[in-house]
């Protein structure tokens, strides 16, 4: 741009000299240097922070599809680069092992329910035995007291009282044994959850729910709107639930973002809400408008990575900071493919006179996008 303005100045000088308005002297032509320096110092240098620019690109998420269960693939329904909706079937795993696990869990639950019913019956029987033992205990205690009074009056011998004492001890033991049986039966039924469900019944329910969930996970669904790319999965292959071996890559198109880079020395002049213009490579001759939505106050070199070693020295570079752009027409963003790149100009509140030059430069860049390959 500075070369273009300098050439324009030279052309004006040439016309004025031809019209005899200016003399054709060395001093006249040397003014071109003064013009060039003045443009550079008073216009182009301030433009770098008054209307900074930088590369911009369309970004989205790429989800590594990892099934929640491991198994053998029986069918692949997704096709490479074909749009999918959230919840569409991607591929299926062999459900037979998981169906067997469901059948086992259902059988286990039935057995546990039967055991719980038996425990209830055992508790009732133990309580009945306790009642009988307590009744015999009361009867034995009364007979002992009656015979003790007779022994005091020498009506009966002390040997008979000893027999009553033995009967009472036997009755006391029977009560203790019956009470222990009741306690054991209550223990079997007493372990309950917060909802009042018997613990082993709740455990059987949880195991059945886990087995049913595993069976359901044999059908892997699309996590959002998007498409599968670089599809290599085929029926017969075995996939794992470990994150080390994703089954496929799913490009999420439900949300896209325009992310731009700005040099650190201009960061202090940028803030959310400032107007921007964008010239995208995929839209030559067009300008998109919007505003700064978010400025990310961290770069990759500011991240402390967790490790078991002391922080090592490294070459430090002034990495650009990232900012997110909100377009005035959001539907335009949905029509652009992730990875589409361009240039953005940010119009700050500083040196407003330089905005005109930046606007001209960006429009020239937009036109050059018809023929220029790189940024």
C-alpha cells in the first residue's frame, strides 16, 4: 500500500511538472523520499495498532469416536463425508455377549428377590420362635418362684428347686438363641439403601441396569450434527473403549467459530465490541463484518504442563494471542467450511485516520483472493 501511494505521488508530480506547475528539478523529485518517510512514520506505523490485522480461520471440534464398550463391529452405517444428524447410527457392535450379561443379571435379580422373600419368612419364623421361647421363659420363672416359696416352708425338697432352676436356665438360653436368630434375620433385611430398598436387591437392580446400558452402547450414535471423515472402520474389525484407539473421527458442524491471531504488541489496544472486517479466501471479492467477541488472555507458552521434572529452559517467542469474532450475519459462518482462512482488520479507538488505509488494503486483499493462493 505504501508503494502504491508513493507511485501515486510520483504520478501527481509528473503531471504537475508537465503542466509547469512545479519545476523539473532534483529537489522536486527528492520530495518523493520525504513523502515516503512521512507515510511510513505518520500513517503506516500508527496503523499497526490503530487498525491491526492478522490471519483468521474457521474452527470447529473434531470428536474422536470411542465406543463405551469393546467388541466386534457387525455393521457400519455412516458414510464418509455424508452429513449426519445428532443421534444417527454410526456403527454397531456384536450384541450377543452383552445380551448374555443381561440374561445373567436378570437371573441373578430373580434369585436375589427369592432370597429376600425367604429372608422375610425366616424373620417371621425367628420372631415366632422368640415369642414361644419368651413364653416358656415366663412360665419357667413363675414355677421357679412358686417352688422357691415351697422350699422355704419345707413343703418340697431343694432338689426340685434345682430342677426348676435348670428349666429356667434352659428357657433363658432358648430366648437368647431365638433373639440371635431374629437379629440375624433382621441383619439380612436391615441393610437398605436411602430409598428403603434391600441392599442386595438394589445391587441386583444396579447390575441389571449396567448390563442393559452396556447392551445399549453396542449401537454407537452421532454425538452431534456433522460428518465422519477418513473412515476406515469396517465390519469384522474389533474396537476398544480405550482412548488410545479411536474408531473414527467425527467433524462437529453444530458450532463453528471464527478465531483470529493478533500480535502481542497490539493486544493492549483490542477489546470486545470493536468492529472488524474480514476477507476470506473462500469468498473472494467479499467483505464480512462483525465485532470482537472474546480475547483469550493466554497463549500456549503460558501453560504450565504437569510433569515430574523441573521446568526446563526453552526458546521463548512472542506468540500471537487469539481472539474470537462474532459476525453480524451468523448464517454466513454456517456456510463456511472449517479450516477456511482469511485476513481480519480490527478497528480500535486509536488513530482513527489510519482506518481508511486499512479498509483500502483489506479490500485490495479481498480482490486479490481471486488470484492469490496464500494469505
